[in-house]
C-alpha cells in the first residue's frame, strides 16, 4: 500500500482506493477471511452463506431451526456473526459477506 504514496504531500484519493481495491480484497481473502472460513464447521459455513446471501438483518432463526440457533451461537462466540436485532443476525463485516458469497456452493 505504501507504493500508492510517492513524494511529499501525496494524498490518498478515491482513485487510489479503487485502483488498489482488487489487491486489498485478495489480501484480506487470503490472509484473514480464509482463516476465519476454515475455523467454521461445514454446518456453520452453510449458515454463513445463508446470511451472506440474505438482506442485512434478515430474520434467519426461524428458517434455520433449532440446529441453526446452536450454530449461530457458536458463530457469535467466534466473532463471525453479530446480532442485529431479535432473531436477526448478520456477518461481522460486509467484505466478509462478499467473500462468503464468492464461495457460493463450494468451500
């Protein structure tokens, strides 16, 4: 990222960020998100994918059933999911949600 700033007084612009975003996203995916994804069990990954494909704060507890509630509790402890309301959950970050959507049915 330091290569974006050359010379004194250089400022970060939206164009810098847009140009660097593919590298930033790839770095996050390989360094952080992949590790977090691997820490989840297959069932937890299904929940993550369901949340990533849904709308922010979409109620999922009824759709997931009793086992889904247990999986959500484990994902909360791991910090991969945050509670956004009663019976509503979302992934801890929008970029992680994008990573989970990219995985689609695989992973």
